């Protein structure tokens, strides 16, 4: 029962943070999404690769950040290259 309460409170807090980030402006939301994306990628690579391939893991995360920033730039500013 304690786990359910903890997860519910965490979910509500996460939802509030996401909605606040979305309502403040597009840069706040992009920064929040970038932070979540990097955290998720780090967790995924730590589960799948363990301590191996540190350089590949770093390059993949850097590539994902660059791709995200490019996609954000295209969406927010209409950059078409």
C-alpha cells in the first residue's frame, strides 16, 4: 500500500511538472524533455550495456541531443536548412 501511495504522489508531481513546463514556454518544455530524454537514454544504456562500450554510449547520447536540438529548432523556428 505504501508503494502505491509513493507512486501516485510521484505521478502527480511528474504530471504537474510536465504541464507547468508546457504552459510556461516552448524553451522550458524543450529543456524538460531534453533532460528526460538524456536520463532515459542513460538508464537504457546502463541496463543493456552495463560498463561496456562507454565511448559508444556517450556518442549515442550526444547524437540524440543534437538530433533533438535540430528537431526543436526546425519546429520552433521553421528552420529548413
